[in-house]
C-alpha cells in the first residue's frame, strides 16, 4: 500500500466524491456512477481508473457492464496507517 499515492488520489474532489458515492451505494455500475456527475464518461473513467490503480476500488465485469465497489479492507488499512504516520 502506498500512502502517498492513495492520499493524492483522494485529494481530488471528483475522486473523493466517487468514493463517497460507492461507500453509500455499495456496488454500482459505471453508467449509474456517471449519473451523479455532469462530467463526461471519459472523465469519470479516468478518475475511476486512478482509484482502481491505487487499489481503493474494485471493478468486476457483469456482462457488458462493470460494477464498482470500495475496497474496504484497503481503505481501513490506509486510514490506520495514515493515523500512525501522523502521530509519529
């Protein structure tokens, strides 16, 4: 786990909002996620890929669609590690 990579990913307001939506919804399709934004589909995909690349979200295929969800284990590990780093 890379604390800085995850922190940089979450520092963007759009990516932070994506993570909040996924936490609230559990698991949603990419097209449903796009409905929460006025941004273009490629822009949402770009932000989702950054969250995926740092491990914060999972994507699984469901036919022609991808379902996105939060990697809760990694998020919990990140929060614990961040807290430990900040109090050193």
